[in-house]
C-alpha cells in the first residue's frame, strides 16, 4: 500500500514538473490596467501590481504565524505546569 502511494505521488510530481500548463489568471481590472499602461509606455503599474500580489500573499501566512506562535507558547506553559504538578516541585510563588 505504501509503495503504491509513493509511486502515485512521484508520478504526480513528475507530471506536474514536466507538463507545460498555460494559465490566464488575472482579473479583468488588472488586465485592463496593465494593457493601458503598456500603451502609455509605463512599467510602474506592473511593479505596483506585483508588490500588491506579494503583500496579499504574505499577510495570511503572517497572521497564521502569529496565532501559531501564541498557541505554541500557551502549549509549552501548559506542559511545564503539568510537569511541575506531576513532580510536585514547589513553584516560586509558594516560597513567599
């Protein structure tokens, strides 16, 4: 079963790497702005749209990273509290 899955996965990856796919993935407004800018001889519009695309790409990952970091810290604190409770080591607050 595992060999079949590996074979299927490697065939899929090789097909995606070797295959030549053409895609037209622009919204109508972006396409018309770029065509208009090309007619006027401006290249700044394309750079601005590329920067906007990168901004939209990074933002969700940054938000997910912040939430992941917060979850990680809370999980570590919980594990430490469980270890302390299991070992019955006095916490610094009990010394006071």
